[in-house]
C-alpha cells in the first residue's frame, strides 16, 4: 500500500474513534451540549428585539450568524487547542516518530474537529429553529447554500487553526492570547449586530477575516431576501464570500503543512520534558 494512502486511512480511523469517544465521554459530551444550548438561551432572550429600522427579528439575524461564528471558533480555537495540548503531552512527538505520522495525525484531527463541529451546528439549528420562525429551511436552495458555505468555511479555518496551534508555545497563556484575539475579531465581524452599524474602519477590519464572511454566508442561506437590507450594499455578496473564504483556504492549505513540518522538526523529548516541568512549576 502507498505510505501516504496508509497514513490517511490510519488518520481517518483514528479521527472516527476519537469522534465517537467524544459522544460517549461525559465531559466531552457536556462540551458539545454546553455552547449550543447557551446560544439557544441567548436566542430566547433576544427573540422580541428588532434589527434597526427594518423591524427584522434580531434572533433571526443572530441564529445564522452564530452558526458562522461556531465554524470559526471550532476550526480556529479547536484545532489550535488540540495541537497545543498534544505538544505538551508528547503526542506530536510520538506521531513524528512514525513514517507519515504527522499526515495521519492531521487527518485525524480534521475528522475529529470537523465531525464535532457539524454535530454542534445541528444542535443549534434544530433547537434554534423552534424559536425563530423566519428561517428558509423549507427551500432546497437554502440547504445547498448552507452545504457549500460550511464546506468552504471549514477548509478555510481548519488549516488556520493548525497554523495557530503550531505557532503557539504550548502554554496556557499563548492559547489565551489566541482566544482573546479571535473574540476581538468576532466583535467586529457583525456576528452580534449588523456590521453596517459600526465605523467604516472597523467594517474593513471585520471583512478582512473569514469570520464575517462565514456569518454573512450563513445568513444568506437561512434568511429571507428581505433581511438583506441590513447588509453592506444590501447584498448577500455570494461571489465575494466564495472569493475571500477561498483565498483564506488556499493560504491555509499552502502554509499549514510547512509550519507543521517545521514545528515537528523542533519537537524533541527534552522540549516536551521542559514544557511539562514548566507547567508543574506554574501549578505549584
């Protein structure tokens, strides 16, 4: 068997095992349920609020935006956190020692994070649709749009998450900095309120990153045409969405393997031991 194909198959098998375990482990299952249910609670409290003078429901705007935010959070923070944790405990070092082990490791994490993300989105969409009655879930076009935006969005953010995890030092502080940075980008990406209500310079910052385009794409898939009035230029900008997410996906797919290989070359038993000792000192 071709070694590359063998590594991919091993990664697929490992990823499916880890994904299945995440739904049978109480702690991980709680994580799958906590954030989606928290989002539904937020939807409940804003269901009677309106977006600007249009009178469009804030909950209807918020639900697809949260789906886009979840893709970004799981892809960026989820993948980054896994890589950081696996650097600390030596998992990456063991993967490095196996022929094509890094390829198999990366495939397994993509399956694990991507599968968990789809489950989380399903929970939010199913429960949230009970509170929001203006979604266009009865249209085939909505599901097709949701599918391509989700697929392209995951390809855009998962490699970026791998890059962030490779660049992190593996400490809790570096992961915290990554989280704060992403939360700041979420705040200016029109997730909680239309980006058109923000200053022009903040709008440009938000549009430079995938989070805004994921939210916009999800809104274009799930909201009626009347909701487009709250968007920039009163347009769903499908071509721009595909172009920006495609550009980030291309960047990530090119850069992530390079960064991962360099990070793997720097891993050694002594570096893992040093990080473990530092963590123990911090706990003490």
